[in-house]
C-alpha cells in the first residue's frame, strides 16, 4: 500500500459524518424522475422503469423535439453535453451556450428560460464553455422551496426558483454567487468555473472547477461547498495541500504554489445516508511535464471521499502518480453494492482514462481487488523525474489497449498500415505509462481514455458496470520554450494535442476503436464486450465494424436495456444489457455527445438525448433535445 509520510492511501479511521436531511430518493434508483444527472445521487444511472423493454424497443420513435435556437445560419454551433434532469414532470436542461431551460417533460414545451449571460460579467468561460447539466434542491416540504442550481464555466453559480425561473434574491448577490470572490486578485483573472453539474447534499451545494492545466500560473482546483440558501462558502478542500496539510510532502519545495489542475472538473457522486461526497480529480498542471512538481502530487489523479458536511478528507486513492499524460480521473465513482465473499458490500467503482477499473470499499477506501505497484518507464527529458511505479489492479482486466507497437498497428488496409509504420519510425512506443519525450512518444491509452467523462452505469440486479471505452492513441512531443527557466528543471511546452492517425484520418492502432464493455464487479471479470459505432466508408469497403470514439455515456434500465449515443456515426442505440446485442438504433440529426436520461410522465416512459453534434468528434452541429417513446396504442370504440 502506497503511503505519503504517515498517511496511507486508505485512512485508518473514518471522520465523524454529519447526518443528512436530503430527499429520500437520493440513494434510491431513478424511477419516474431522473432527479440527478447520474439518475440518483450515487450516479448509478439505473432506472426501475420497464415499459420500454427488449420486446418493444424496436418500436421507439421521437415523441417530441426541442430546439435551443443556437444553431447559426452557416450550420455552426456549440456542442451540447448536458444530461437533462426531470422532477415532477418538469425537465431542466442547459444548452450549448449555458442557457438554463425548463420544459414540460411530456411535450417538450418551454416553461421558462434563463440566460446567465444576460447579466454582465467580465470573465470568459473556461474549457470552451461546455456544460453538462444542473442540479435540483428542495426543502422536502410538499409546497416548499424548489431551486435549480446552475454553475457556469465563467465562475458563477446561479440559484433559480424551479417553478418560475426567477433568481433567488436571498442567494449570493440577487441569486448569483461570484465564486471568484475568494480567489486572489491574480487568480481571479484566470480561467475558472464549473463545467459539470454541482452536487447537492442537505443544504449544501458542492462545486468542482475547470482551471488552467498548461504551463504557468493557474487558478486552484479546490473543491468548494456553499450554503444553498445564502450562497455563503461553507468549506473548501485544498486539492493541492498547503503546508501542514496531509499530502503536502508529495510536492517538492514550493512546487505546490500557484498550481492548477488536481481539480474535480467531472462533478460528484454522493452517499446521502453516510454524508459522503466522492470525486475524481484531474492531473496537476502542467499536464505533460512535471520537472517543476517532483513527487507524487496529491491529490491529483485521485478518487476522493470527503465528509459532505465539513469537506474533510475521509479517504483517497491515487491511481496515477505524478501524471505526465493527462490521465485525469475523468468521472466521479459510481456508488454501487456488490457481492464479495458471500457478503454485500457498499462500494465505489472508479473507471479511468488508463483503462482500468478500481473497486473500493465505500467507507474505508480499501481496494476490494488487489492493487500492485508495477514498474513503468523512466523519463528521458532533462529535469523530469517520472514516478517509478504505478498502481495496477489485479482485477478486473484492463478495458482498453495497454501497449502500442508494430504488433497492433492498424489492419484496415495495407496503405493505412504502411503509413502508420512510417510515422512510427523514430517515435517512442511500447507499453502504457511511457513518458513524454522530445522525439515524440505514443501515449496509450490516449488523452480521451479508456473511459472519459462519459463514465459508467451500474445495474444493481446483476452487478454489471457498463462502460463505453476508446482505443486510440496520441503522440506526445515536448518542445523547449526557448525561454529562461525559473528553476533547474527546464521549461517545456506541448507540441499540440496530436491524435495518431493514418493518412485517411483513421486511428493508427488496430480496431476496435470504440467498445461497450460490461464488467462483472462481483467477480472482477468482463461479462461481454461489443463494438460501439462504425465508419460508413469502412463499412462500404467491407471492413468489419471498427467502433469509434464516444463522448456521452450509458444508462441502464429494468427493461433489460442499455441506451447510449456518443459515437461519431451520430446514432442513438439500445443494447440488450445481458448480451450486448443491438436491439434498436436511430440516426440522430446531429451527434448525441451527452448521456441520455429516462423518466415517466402519466405512466408513459421516455428516453431523452441531446443532439448537439460538433465538439471533439468534429461532426456537424445541432441544437436539439429529442425525447423518444413507444407509439400510443390506438383506442377502439365499441
């Protein structure tokens, strides 16, 4: 077990946890409502609805469409990564331009619309301005207060009356909380703000941030909690520990100062009953060179469990030490219950960009399958000290490729193979965790995983975790800035985010390039895996299905189905959750690069997906949310 000073990866004792008055539905599977972006507070993305099932899913058809109006006349527009939430028949969405909209969930008719940019603010959105959804809070009383909480990547948090869309005058400054107020003046000028939905526990709203990950000074990636009624800051967890805090000794000298990254940009899951909030954190800045941050760099690349009431660390596990390949923990863990040694254990399942799945005891952080520190490659870059080992779980097996060399170069055509082999000459290649270099290194898995922010869904009836994974590579080349360094470790920058592709633009590695994988968390095995997505051009050539990268994850239902879009071919699919067989697919007007949701109104089940296109897949843009349902059964008169 890896230790930091006298702090082990797993805390020896659990801090006292505050009791919670959150709504009871938080820990239960989703039903008629989809009240959290993850279905429930624990992010299971499982629904008990079964009206749509294996026998009838082929009949699914669009029930309604809502257009955001953000598609430009030239066809350009922002991508939409939002998972809608649905409470009491009302759907709350965020658009590609971060506008918050309430819709009638049965018809798609707009109830109200709030544009956060109607309120002047001097800062621009971070991370391209993406937004993956909002959160809902109520006081639990039948006719009591209802709020929608919306964080924008320019650094603001909004609280609106869920019924009217009006700002809550008691929250922050007239319903707006400027989250830059606690930053230093220098930090407040930098990119900073949430891209994922906040979490709600009791009367707290918990927020993670996107911040700078390149060379130079960056805003902090600290996790922060605010009073949901007033907007006052309740606590702040330093993801880069300060002097005297646990983990500070994993940063050499003053390298912790002005350090960006190590941020909970993917959002959170919550154990409502235990009062624990869980996060996955990103790599420390700069993503690809760490000569000026020697050490393991806690709490970057960690699964973190915090006391939701106080923000105190309960436990952590770092799955990449001293990250050099942008292998963020891209999603909070799914809170699951598994069967191990004949006992039910509440656990946290963490999918990763590195392609591994880690399974932890939820209360203690103890891995439920052994994890071994394995030696990895040293760095060839002056000043860099790559960490000599990385923690690899014995089970489950990796979900994505863990090496790249001549043996698994693309096989889709002879010309494609020859082109990749020529490019491979002179590059460093081989196993995972190979380090960046001046000549260029092949990163496998690439910057998009493995798993990514798409995350996973969990079926409590079978113990299966469903993960869409990518098998693609990047070329990581460092360049000297040509400027004097302020330390003895060099001054480097990245020569672009370069995906390793052949002359036609297809991935350099042999397919499958995208898969849907079912992981048995009870046994630590792969139950099944299947190709996810296709390239029509390759299909025409007779190439077997290759899969594509995917952005946007799975949901699973009691009807025996997995729903997922996300693929470059712009299709929305339903799979048999037991076998991986495709049972239904629908060609969307633009790519569905978001995670869907399912819900019911007046006894009718719907499945909704954002079809925003564009984004990292670089397909045509769209501006629609589309809800699908079974056709109404015709009524007959006597």
